[in-house]
C-alpha cells in the first residue's frame, strides 16, 4: 500500500508540474484552443486526483501519450518566437538610436534660411552679369560662392534625376546673351531686369553630380533654371519640365527618418501579433488534439494503448522556422 501511495503521489506531482508548464505556455501564446487544452487537462488531472478508485497509471499514460508531445511542440515554438522577438526588438532599438541622431542633424528651418540666402546671392550674381552684358566692362566676376554652396548641399538635399531628364531640361535653342562668365536667354534676362532680379529658390536637381537649380519669379509661379556646369540660364517651359518632380527639396536624412518610422511601426505591429500567430499546420493539429481529449469516451480509450493513435507525434516534425 505504501508503494502504491508513493506512486500515486509521484504521478500527481508530475502531473501538476505539467499543468504549470501548460499554463505558462497558454499565457504566453494566449490562444483559445491552447487555453481549452489547459482547462481540459486540468479536468482530467482533477478527476484522477479526486477519485482514488481510478487507475492513476492512466493519468501518467495520458501525459506520456498526449501532454508531453504538446509541451515539446509549444516549447519549441516559444523558443523560436522568443528569438524572433529579440531580433525585432533589437532592430527597433537600433532604428530608434539612428532616428534620434538624425533628428539632431536635421535642421529644416536652417535649410530654408540657407536657401533664401542662396537665392539672394544668385540674384546679386545675375544683376552683376546683367551689368556686364549692358556695359561690356571687363570687371572681376566669379561663381565660387554659388558653386561651392550648391555642391556642399547637393548630396543631402538635391533630387536625383535621370540622364534623359537632365538632357530634357538642358536642351535649348534660343536667342542668348553670352560672355566668358555665363549665357542667358535674352527674354529671361530682360524680365529679370524689369523685376529688379527678385527671385526665390524652388528646388535643386542633380544628375551624376551635374547640378540644375530651379528658381521662381517672386511675382509669379513662372520658373527658370540655372545649369551649373554651363553657367546657363533659361526660362523653364512646361515641355522641358514635363514628368520631372520640381517640388520642394527634402533632406535625404528626413527621408530616412520617415522610412525608419514606418519600419518601426511595422515591426511594432509584428510584435503585437507574434505570440498569437501560429502556423496553419500547428493550428490544425491543436484543434484536433483539443477535440480528441474533449471527447466523451476519451478516458475509456486510454485503457488500450496499442489501439491509440497519437495525433501529436506529427507535431514534433513540424518545421517551426
């Protein structure tokens, strides 16, 4: 009798241990079928615990034949998900670190002021060129201030365009004023003079390090372009601008910030469903398993081990990765 009591107590103890593990797994995955399995397993456990006339070995048999396989499978899935969770959270933290650094570097207000100053400098250069064309005096003139500034910000702010778009913008056959410093479409230079050279910067474009800057007249939305390598100025027509994005430039860093924010939002959404999302094959087997141990004649079937079909054996062969 003492030996039987020891066997009974040991099997109940082992069964309780399995219930604890099952509860931890059900809390982790929070899936209704796994919770259902936990409830049904507790019922079976309690049935044997409270009815000493039942063969306690059948409870042990139940766990060996069913519960162990279920625990093995979901511990395997849990480990895989925890590894995936760590990878995702690490990526989110790395992205957040990059975001915080980029935000400190981005100064949109400062950029706007710099471009305003750039347009003012360009206005003065154009006015100087106008005087050279009108007076034909041999005075000192250089593009250094304009070109150095444009080259210093092109990588971060100017929009990349294709070779075909560059050629589309730069192909003009019109009446020009020319000297050793620049060339102007005559109609454009005359209009700039009438408007006292009041212009504003619109956007910058770049193709293979060749820069085109787009400017607007302050009294209208009409645009003209400056082709840096040619030192050329032309009125911009709808035909030349067709299909080309001439919207305000954004910092390349700002684009990276937007992408990283979108990426992190996606990763956070993935984290929120990571635990509860299970492979279809696992869901199918779990559903079959719950139905099996919930059947009315299940306990009677436990008596015949040889005829029992363990549907969970296939679980351990499921590819969790």
